[in-house]
């Protein structure tokens, strides 16, 4: 049996994902300072006015501050040089941060929902004017924070998550301002708890979105817009390709897509040319810039009979993984 030639290759264009070390860090720090200062003032006013809506907004701002702080920490960790056992460095630190932020939002929403329902059943006297003024100031602070965050690189899941949280908080402050005006003008104290429940719904939506996105990355799921079966069928359609198996596509961190596969080419085919063609296709059609392809020639049939039906001749009859794509060809 003649041994096939093996060619492994990867293509990784110089590119950067996540947050830049310079200007982006300054914008994130500015947004963090705005949020922390106002959050401290808001907590004091919330207890003075007995406003659950303001307290829920402050809790949401706490999660925003944590998200930005974790994003800044993740920037530092992701920028550390690759060493030792961490062959990819610490790029997934931002995904850990995003997951922690999403879980915190969900836990806070449970507590705030409980308190809001309790206040609907037994509403305390709420200082409508204090709530209205504080909420309007909160709108201004959040607009400034959103503007700062929009200047940062939002390709990072964690930075984008923090941006969306601040934007959600802006909507929450608008709802709180409306509730303050209603309490001040009509005396309908339940409006405060209703506004708090609106904020809770927004927190649950944001938290689930972050947990779902970070969970997909941790479980090595294919990124949005890339269907592994479609990629495999497209690859095996190229001239000279007999079979593609052990196909895997996943994200290392936000936007950093990795790909690997074992490709069998027909006898006499140019393995190098096939690899270059497939890598160019993955880059141009799917935006995959880091593709590692293990390319082999199909082996000749064994002397004592044909190979098992449905497999490449004499090669990888028990390939691990379910992603197997083959094209019937005369060998």
C-alpha cells in the first residue's frame, strides 16, 4: 500500500479582536467613572424617596459598571503574551466576563422582580419629584456613557454587552422618569413598581442574550452565519476533493473564528493547490481567516479487496466526529 502525502497548513492574517489598548481603554474608563459616580448618588436618593424604580436602575447600573470593569480587566489579560499551557493566551477572559455579567443581571432581576411585586401589593409613599429629577439626570448620564462606549471597539462581546446594557439602562431611566411624573401628578404610587418591572424585563432580556452568546462560545458552537454542513458540502464540491471529515468551526473569542478539517484529494491531485483554494474560499465566503487543513491523498485499494463502502479508499475508516462529506468519484 502506497503511503499518501500529508500537508497541513493554516492561514491567519494579522488581525486584532476585542478592545484596543489605547484610546478604547480611555473611553471605557470615562464611561465607568460616569456610571459609578451617578450610581452612588442614585442609591442615596432611592432610599430617601422610597423608590423601587430608582433602586432597580441603580442595580442595573451596578451591573453596567461591573461589565465595563471586567471588560477593562479582560483587555489586560487578553493582551498578555502566550506562554506555558495557555497556547491561545487568555483571549477568552472577555467571554468569562460576559458570562459573569449575564448571570449577575439574571440574579439581580429575580430579586428586583420580587421586591417590585411586593410593592405593587403594598405600595409605600414615593417621592415623585425626587424620582423624576433623579431619573432625568440619569438619562443625561447614560446618554454621555453611551456616547463614550460607542467610541470603543464593539467587536468584543463583552464591550458590546456593556454597551447594550447602558443603552437598556437609558430606556429604564426614561420609564422611571415617567413613573416619577405619574406619582407626582396623580399620586398613583404603584407606577414606581411598574416602572421597576419594566427595567426587570429589560435586564432579563440582556442577561439571557449574554449568557446564550457566551455559552455558545464555551461549548465550541459554530459562530452565527456559519453553517458547518454547508461549508463541508461546498468544500467537497471543489475539483480534486474526494472527502472532507473531522470538520470543526468555532470561536476562540468574539469574532475570532477558527476552523479545522481533514481533506482527502484524489490520486495525483495537487494537495498544496487544493489547500490554498479551500483556505481562500473559507476566507472570502465565510470570513474565516484562521483555517487549519490536514490534506491527504486517497490511498490505493488494498490488494485483498475493496475498502468499506462509504469511506475513502483505505483511509480513516473510523474518522472521529459526525461531519463527513464525500463526493462519488472514479478512483
